[in-house]
């Protein structure tokens, strides 16, 4: 690194803060995602009674199914927490193990959601049926798309851990994935309460 | 296979469009041919297209903006010609459909492909060095943002030759922009051009927020940041908050159009007003996004060319912050007339008018800085003075429009058109021209010719006045906006005056082109050897012109506002360090370029319903991201020896320059006390 005083300072600062800079940037990106979800929530709330003579949420939603979905996602957040613990212990095997388990739970979540979507669509209650359903599919679907990208990311990280081991770069990416995954969990809790619980007891 | 794309998509029968396409094709062929002839593809690819250097990225943004400024202006001139010749009994030379494409394209391009890239380009050029940084926080992301912006711009270019551009105005109001009313490609081009470049802009926002908050040189506290950096910081906060709203609104509109959803449709429970709300939740902050950086430029320019510390630094910062904060609370004034109650209108009217206060504060501060200063009337200062004079009128008509009673009469009239051009041209455009002439020597190592710059300034200022003042009168006479033809004979003379104004603006633009060419030819005479051609106050002038890849061989330490002026005053400005160290810089990468091209193809596929192509492009984008995210080694090292070599060369140039008188001049200008009084006579 640099040898002069100020440059040395610069170098040390750069090395120490590079990770936190990237995390900060990622956190800001998540804030912009918060805006996206807020707008989708506003749209949903605004359109949530525009049934256009179609079915209401009460008639459509199956709470037991959604409950299992929710559990899968909540537990996957927990298992991701275990990924981070094993990462701190430097336990490569279990980092991969818990990543895979998180992945499977995530796949379960997306699978159930797909089932729900297809089921609704085949009954004739697709997003084209009413503004309420348009906003329902879009809000829930946007969250599901995020989870899907998270799943791809998990797979990429499993590969990176296998090939590179727990290098600082890999560890820092796992930290951001953790932020992302917990973030999706929080958004889902909001979706669950507004869309499903709200829809049931409207 | 090709979706709805067929040979019929080319508008053969339209002579005007076809000649424009031919012109575009010839220009493209000349550029490609010349690059091939001179064997410059390798250079272009290595040094520019794959570059992650903030200076080069800034330059490429500004080039894009100037190309679109020309196109946007041609559209404007065509509209002026149409309205002048389409009075009662005449029909003009354009169909109303084509006219609608023109105002949609003009508005969209001017806001999103002229104003935005100019601003982001200036920020790229000036902010990292102003805060004493070597580059932005995420150089690769910066290149992604750039190429996404280009991708959006290229979609607009293609829309001219294949299919048509939107006809629903730059606001794309529903339900007209829905499938049922505009089934052709127009609105889809509009959506994807904005959507793709908008995502690039959001990423820029994140990038510069982190850069400014985390990469400042030691000693540069927030309250020591140059005002332009402050304006950039606040603008980027607005970007990160506002652009996602646009993304969502456009996303929903495309779901409506592609998959028959019902967010904004007239039936099945859709809500058109929701689109208008969502659009302006982005759109109103957007008008501040394009004006605040210009305020930043004016502040820097005023301080430099008055050779004084900016008056009321702190109030300037607070004024910026207040304007930004309030800009989110006033969007409803864009639809006072759409049927909400009087109380709601009054609240938003008062909120809107209050924004005038911090803006006024800024104008007083600039004037106070100029008060009893020895002002140098160089080009950047001219643009600033022109701005202060003309913008004041635009601000006042804005306050008038904020009164709902007046808005009921004036909204959607030419009065409104006059008002927003009165804000955008002297504000944003003059501001960016001031920045362009101010930072040009920093980016290229030579100044722009003064004489042609003056001509350009007068062309724009007089042209603007002649082109837009008649529109206030026309608005008061009741002429609505967006008229392809009309039947009131009283309007015709004023529309001819407005058309004459456009011709005078064209004179200004031609002078700018001549200025650039003649400056390049006289670059040795205009050379900036010291890196500080204006007697600058902020850190970007402490680097060489053009800057070395690493900006600063040694990161400077900052002790106050106007850090470089301090250094000049206490004689540390041109000191050489005892020794140099190795410097790590980010490597060039093609990933950003690939992402941009794929994004363009993705948009194109969607517009024409070529689904397999869109999916393929989507996969390429994802692949590029994954590939990049698996790459660890993205830096390279400039060895200390090479740094020393580059710096030796720089000091040789400075020594050369000190034999020339104007440098002595600029050094003596450096010696001033806090109040701006020169310490030594001269
Ligand atoms: C350089 C000289 C310019 C001229 C002569 C010009 C002229 C025009 C004309 C004739 C219209 C249509 C007015 C109507 O609806 O009747 C228009 C609309 C518009 N202009 Fe300009 N303009 C200029 C520069 C700019 C600039 C620099 C910007 C922004 C940075 C801008 C932004 C807009 C917008 C947003 C619209 C509204 C488009 C719509 O109705 O959807 N213009 N301009
Ligand atoms: Cu507004």
C-alpha cells in the first residue's frame, strides 16, 4: 500500500471500510426497494375493494396454505441466521448445509405461491379478472420474484463457497444476502397481514 | 418469430421521417466508417466503452445529452413551424398524430435524455475530485448506469425508424396510454426507454450517496463540502426516493398493456387517477432533481468568478435541503383541476408557494456574493447572470400557477408551457452550460473559445425570450397546449414570433458547435497547463487537467470550506510529497457494456412482442451480473514509479505555465482573505 502519511491513512481507511461501504450501498438499494413495495402496497389498498363483480379476497384465499408458506419463509430466515453463525465459526461444510436448507425452504415457499397463482388462474380468477386481483398478483408476485432471485443468489453462493472457500469477499457477499433474505421476510409479514389477514376480515 | 415486427413497421410513406432516418443512418455510417478507417475500434473499446473511470463516464453522459439536445431541438423547431403554419384555413405540414409524437418525444428526451445525463455527467466529472476521492464508491455500477441510460436512448432512436414513438405526452396519462386507445408500439417505446434508463438512474443515486457520504478526504466534514457536492447529495436523495415510484407506475402500466391487467384502465375496477398520482410522486421531485444541481453549479461559478467566498454557505445548504424535502409534498398541484375539494387544493397551493422562499434565499445569496466583487465575465458567469435574470420571471409565473383559481384557467395552456420552459431552460440548461464551460478544461485540458461562447449565450438568451414570452400571452388568450392546428387567427402572429425565437436559439446552438470545433483546433493556445484555469476554490482544481486516472497522487487533507483556496493561500497547493506510493484502481470491464446492450435488446423484444428475444436478453443480463459477482480481482496497481513519472510531467507543465503571465495573474488572485479582499494589490 501507500507509503506517505496521508496515502497510508487512505489505504488503511480503504481496506477497513471497503466491506462496510458495499454494505451501506446495498442497504440504500434496499431502501429504494422499500419504496417500490410501498407503492405496490398503496396500489393494493387503493384497489382492494375494486372487485368488478368478481370474487373477494374472503372467497379466494386459503389461509392454511398461506400459513404453511409463511412458516417456510420464517424458518428459512432462521436457517439463514445459522449460515451466518457457521460463517463466523469458519465451518465451511455447515455454511453450505444451511444454505441448501434455506434454499429448499425458499423453493417450498415459491412452489406454494405458484400453486396458489395457477390455481386461481385456472378457476378464472387471474389478474385480468379485476383491479383487485391485478394488484394482488402484482404485489405478491413481486415479492415472489424477489425470493426467486434470492434463490438464484443462494445457489451462486453455494458454488462460490465450494470453489473459493470462506474468503473475505465471499463472507461479505453472504452478509449482504443475509440482509436481503431477512428483508424479504419482513416484507412478507407486511404482505401476509395486509393482503391475506386484511382480505379475510374485511 | 418476430412478434409484431414486420417490414410494414417502417414508415416508408412519411417523407419527413424517412429523411430523418436517412440522416441518422448517414451519421452513423460516417462515425463507424471513420472509426474503422483510422483503426480506432480497439482504442474506443479499451479506453472508453469498457472504462469505469468517472471522468470518462461523465464525458460519455454529456455526449449523449448533447446528441439528444440536438434531436429534442429539431423536434421543437418542427413543432414551432407547424403551429406557425397551421392557423385557420391552413393545415400545416404535419399530421396531428405526428405532432403528438413530436411533443411526446421532445418532452421525454429533454427531461430524461438531456437534463438527466447532463446532470449526472457533471456530477461524475466534478463530485469525486471535489471531495478528494479517487473514484466513485462503485465504479463498475457507474458504468452499468451509463450503459442502461444509453440503452434507453437507443430505443428512442430506433423508434424513429421502426414503428412509432408515444403519442400520449411525456406524462403518458392513462387511460389514453392504455392498450385500448394506443395499441401501436408508441407507448411501449416510451415506457421501456424511460424504464431502463430510470433504473440506471436509481443505481446512480445509490452510488453517489455512498460516494459522498463515505469517500470524502480526511478533514472534509459535511459542512465543508463544496456546494455543488451538496446539491449532488441532495439530488441523489431525491433520485433514490423518487425513481422507484416511476419504476412502479411504468411497471403497472406495462402490465396493463401487455397482460391485460386493470390498474389504470377505465373498466374492471381500474383507477386512472392512481396513475396520475403515482406519476407526479416521481414527476414533481424530478423537476427539482433537474434544477438543484444547476443551483450547485451557479454557486461554484459565482464564488469563483467573483473571487470571493460564497455568501451564506450554510443558508445555501439549508435552502437546498428544504426545497428537496418540500418537493415531495406538493405534487397535487399538477391536478388542481381534477376534482378534489377546495381545502385540499388550498393546502397544496400554500405548500407549493412556500417553496419559493428558499429559492429566493438562494438568489439573494448569489447577489450578495456578487455585491462589490470584481466579477470576471467569463462564459460560466455569463450563463449564471442570464439565469438569475430570466429564472426570476419563471419563478414568479410558477407562484401564479400555484394559485388554484389561476390554474383553473391556465393549466394545460401555453401559459404553462411558457412557465416550465422558463424554469427549465434558464435553470437546468443554462446551469449545465455554465458547468460545461467551467469544467471543460478540467476534463480535456484546454478551455473553450470565449468569443463563440458569448455568441452562443446571446443566441440562447435572446432566442429563449423571443420564443417563450409570446406563449404567456397566448396562454392568457386561451390557447391550449399540444395543438396541432387551431382556428383562432389572433394566435398566428405570436406563434410566428415564437418560431423566430426558435431560429435564434438555433443560432446559439450552431455557435456552440463552432465553438467546440474551433476550440479543438486551437487547443494548444487554449491549453490549461496548471489544472487551475479560473483560479478555482475547490479540490478538483488541485488535480492536473485532464486528471490522471487516480485524480490525486496523495489524498489531500481538508481544513475548511474552499479547500484548494486555503492551500493556495498558505502555499501548500503545489507542494510535492516526499515520495509516492502504489495506487490501486478499478480495472476496466466489458460487463457494463454487455448489460447495456442486453437491456436494449430486452426492451426491443418486449416492444415488438418478440418474447424469445426478450427472454434471451434477460438471461444474458443475469449471466453478466452473476459472472461479475463471482469476480474477486477487480483492481490493478499503478506502481509508485509510474505515479512519479506522471506527476513529474504535471509539474513540468506547471513550470512551463508559470512563464506565462496569466498564471501569475491567477496565482495572485489566490491570495485573498476571508472577505474576498486581495491581500496584495494587483
Ligand atoms: C430549445 C428550445 C425549446 C423549444 C423551442 C421548445 C419548444 C416546445 C414546444 C413547441 C412544445 C410543445 C408545446 C405545446 O404543447 O403546445 C414543448 C413542449 C415541452 N418541452 Fe420544450 N422546447 C425547448 C426546450 C426544452 C427543454 C430544454 C426542455 C427540458 C429540459 C423542454 C421540455 C419540454 C416538455 C416537458 C414539454 C411538454 C411535452 C408534452 O406536452 O408532453 N423543452 N417545447
Ligand atoms: Cu410540480
